[in-house]
C-alpha cells in the first residue's frame, strides 16, 4: 500500500488530550446500544478495510477474526489508545496517523471503508468523501454509523443553535451534519439506511460508483 502525504494537512488535525475523557463519556452508551450497532456494521465489512477517524479504537474489537483493517486517526493521543485496543482485537489491525481529507493511500486500496461518529468532526466532509471514493475499489462498500442533523423540527433547529458551543466543547463535533445527503452528493449509491433515536443516529451502507476508473474520481 503506497503511503502519500500522510500528515500534510495539519490544519484539519484536532488537538489531542481528550482520549480518556472520550472513553469515559461514551462507556454507558456503548453498553446500552452502540456496541450492538457497531458489531452489526463491522460484520458487513469485506476484504481490506479502512476505518477513518478511529479515535480510541472503540470500533476495533468488533471486526471479525481474519479481517485486515487499517485504522486512520489524526490525534496522537487517540491513536495511542487505538493501538493498544488493536493489539487485543481478533482482527489484524494497523493504526496509521492521518486525516480523511488527504488519505495516505493509493487509489483502489480498499474493498470497504467504515466510519463511526467521525463525520461529525472531519473538517471537510465533501473532501473526505472524495478521498474515500478514490481509495475504495469501484463498487467498494462504505459503512457508516454517524449522528446527524435531525430530519424534524424543532430538533433540527435546536441542533443548529447548539452546534457552535457543542463543537467548541467537544473537539469540533458538529450536531448539524447531513451525512446521508453528503454521501449521496458524493456519488455513492445508498443501499441501506437505518435510523435510531428518532433519526439522530444513522447506520448506512453505500457503494462507491462502479465502472469509474479510480484515476477519474479524484477531483
Ligand atoms: C467522536 S470521535 C469518534 C471515534 C471513533 N470512531 C468512535 O466511534 O468512537 C471522532 C474522531 O474523528 C477524528 N477526526 C477528526 N478530524 C478528522 C479528520 N479530518 N480526519 C480523520 N479523523 C478525524 C477525531 O480525532 C476523533 O478521534
């Protein structure tokens, strides 16, 4: 796998230091529901898998034995925790530091890409999706578990109002991302979309366009 421009986009790299706080905050939600949704998502991964925004590696334990996973994470503190979790996981996992908007991989390197709760935080979702199209094989699978902008009012308006303060407090996490729409606008075909918590969290499976040569989708 060719490594290109790994950490050149330092402007999109969030500050580190909140890895332990993140794990403590997420623990009850993981136990209550997220673990089951993560497991279902990981079970759909095929071939070489790229996870983007792996954080502390909460998703890593759910990949089945035999899976070959590259986990990308820009925050060194998060990546260090993810490496420890990778070592204990049943799958073969390599943790790489880098950002979604400039993936350090050659075109068509992966059959599957997976994101969980990272598209709320990536600085430029459209650029990240262009990069995912580039590094996926044509017809490759995109699996996402993301919290999104609610489809109903007044929830949607409340999220828009709360986003600046929440993003400042929570490492850039935005409550107002229309990730499903961004995925469609990026040219992916959505096969499945399942909503949880009144539409706040979506589980999504999409395919990158088949029949396009990787070199023609980089722009
Ligand atoms: C809310 S955490 C989610 C972590 C993990 N995927 C999970 O499910 O718990 C968001 C992660 O996205 C990462 N991130 C932020 N900006 C990114 C970018 N531009 N490219 C890739 N990852 C990014 C953050 O460092 C953080 O680890």
